[in-house]
């Protein structure tokens, strides 16, 4: 037996209204209570994802640091080149007892500048199209001839100037004019 919430008179357990006052009792819910709170996410999966993301980010940062250190220790050489016209092939007969062409050594005609030497500032002053003696004037000394050849009327010479500790610069001349330059450690 259950009592009516309004008049407190006893009624049958399965009664849907009070026999004394007519109060309609709310329906009795026999189903288990429904959980309305959202389910908890699996924190283990979130933790795993965060660990993996942290590891990937850590490797990326480590890679950037290593590349930065490598660039500091051995920077990429700067190279400046100028396009040259394609050589014209000229066929000449070979004469067996002909004398070799004379070797011409270029000597500068002007004194070196006061700030002479193999430096980054002097490297920047050297421009394509300059003659060998103009470069010697800026650097203050003759370059060491590394290679020389002549093909189809184009005479190409490559010179090197050494600077401090490991620094150096190279210059390539074609028919007496600078066509490219490169430096390391300036």
C-alpha cells in the first residue's frame, strides 16, 4: 500500500489515482535510470596521441637545430654565374710541327687598394665583366691559376685566392673577363 501525496489516504500499490480525492499519481517508472551525462572519453588514447605529437615535434626541433649548426660550421658557398653564349665550333686542320701558342701572363698595371685582401667586402666589390688586373687590384695579390683551357675561341682561366684560416675565393675568366666567382668562409 502507498499513501496519496495529497490527502495521505492509503491506496493500492498499482493504483493510478487516489480513491479518496481523485489525485492522479505520476506513473511508476520501472525502467532503470537513464544516464544523461556524456560518456567519459578514454584518457589513455588521448595520452598516447599527445605523446606521439610531442615526439614528432621534438624531432622537428632537433632537426632544425642540427641544420642550423651545420650551416654555422660549413656554410653553403655563394656562387655567382653569368650566362655565356654557346661556343661556336670551328674546325681547323692539325699541323704537326706547329709551335704551341704563346703563354701570356697577365700582370696588374695598378697598385692594390688600401683595403686589399680576401674579405667578404672585397668579394662583394668584384663584379662580372671585370678584367683580371681589376680583380688583382681589389684583392692586392695575384691569384693562383687552377685551370686553363681554350675551346672554340673561348679561353677560360680559373684563379684562386686564399684568405684567412680556411677561407678562399675563386674567379673564372673567359676571354679576359670575369664570368663567375665563388667564395668559402668569407
